[in-house]
């Protein structure tokens, strides 16, 4: 089955920002080249949104956990908190 974005022919780009400190140490032009000029940005984080607004903007979408303290195998936690490819596609399509 194709992801929702592929099925609807929505161009998609995936960027990894494993370290905010290193990312923000880059010159602004390089940061902009990494993130690109998408209509919307969606962050996917196995944690909370904190810090992502500086990259995705306040209107950006976020898929991640809403609190700390849950304990289970990661696949169970991701399902529980909706950190799934389907949820990312849904958030992106709703923002468009």
C-alpha cells in the first residue's frame, strides 16, 4: 500500500535533525537549504515538541509524544501516541 502522500502525489521530503545545537550552529542559509521551502513542515519526534517550532514554524505540524513517563516497547508506544507514518501523512495533508 502506498503512503497517503504518495497516493495523492504530494511531493515529500524527509530531513533529519538529530542535534538542534549543531543544526542551529549552521549559517542561516545552510539551515534553510536543509529544511527547504515547503508549504508546510511536519516534525516527527519520539519525544515532545519542545524545540521544533524554531524549525517547522508555529504553524507546522507535529507528530510525537505529549508527555513523559510511559514505558513499553517502542512499537507499542509509537502506536499509542500515534507516531506512525499514517499519522504523519494525515497531519501533513490536513495542513495543506
